[in-house]
């Protein structure tokens, strides 16, 4: 090995390490799938969560359009609010409520959506004949019911 001249050789150079940016196309696909999946889950959750509320508001509107008698509307609204309460609060607590207890429940849980007279009308409408004159008109009762539904669905489920 005496006759080989190695003075012209240079040191070994390793290739440059690949950069982490921009990522390969596969990573872009994974990120896009995660984002779309997250957005889809959030939209599904929001749709699922608002469905009972929208159904209740639609049913209230139908009851309002079908009658101009405040007693009949109050009966339908009382039934609707009882069903909403059964969804939003424990059955043991809500199912047995009637008359004064139901009126108190409506006043406290809807946080002022109903006046005391309107809540009393809803609580006792089952026992009133259809032709009973009341001071409430159906429009104010409907507006109070609309606010009440919004308030019941705004509150935390099973909340106090």
C-alpha cells in the first residue's frame, strides 16, 4: 500500500437530513380527516342537542295556531311543559307535580317567562271549562311559553 496516493480524497459527507416541513401527502390527508371528523362530531352533537328544543317550539307554535281559546292553549302548553320537564329533570321529581306544585315549578324553572297568573292558568287549566273567561290572551300566553321553552333548554340538564 505504499504506492497509493490518498491525498486527493476528501472526508465522507452524509446526505442532508430531510426536513419535517412540508409533511408528506399522507400526513395532510390524516390532518384533513381529523379536522373533518371533529367538525362533523361537533355538528352532530349540536344538532342532536337542539332537536328536542326545536320540536317543542314547533309543537307550541302548532298549538297556538290551532286555537284562539286561552284555556285550550293552556292545557296543551301544560302538557308540553310536563313532557319537557320529564326530559330535563328526574322523573321522580317532576312526574307527580300538579296544581300548586306544578305552578311553583313553572315559575322557578322558567325564570320569569310566565307571570304568576299565566303559570296558574297552566297549572289549573285541566279543571277549567273551555268557555271560561280569563284575562290572558293567547298571544301573550304563546310568547311566555316560547320564552319558557328557551329557558328550560338553556339550563343544565337535571339542574336545580
